[in-house]
């Protein structure tokens, strides 16, 4: 079973979650999470949002290809640090 770690939750939110867990009769946090997900039902994205996301992914993949094609040789941390320092000096 997978473990989920949740950090930086306010005390107020934790109290509310504990109350909700008790009121829904959930024995574990995983059970509460499953109930909350089920209660939301299937939310679907609009066609416009979906097409915008697909376009964004395609743009990112094209950018990745462009950068990869222009990259010369194998990158090294030392070389990139030297380049960044020269860039900062100008």
C-alpha cells in the first residue's frame, strides 16, 4: 500500500479533517480520502480546457526538441556554472 505524506497542514484544517473522519465513520485517513474523492464525482474538463492543455503540452515538447537540438555536447555542471558567471558579469 502506498503512503501519502501531507505536510504543513494548519491545526484548524487538521481538526476539521478529524471531525469529518469521525462523522463519516472512517477508520483510516485513506478511507476518508477515498470517500472524499468518491463524493466529488467525476469532474470533467471542458473541451476548450482540454484543447488548451494539449496545445501547451505540444508547445513544451517542441521547446524541448529545439533546446535539445541547439545544445552542444554533453552538459556539465562546472561548464554551466562558468557560463552563468560570465553571463552575470556582463
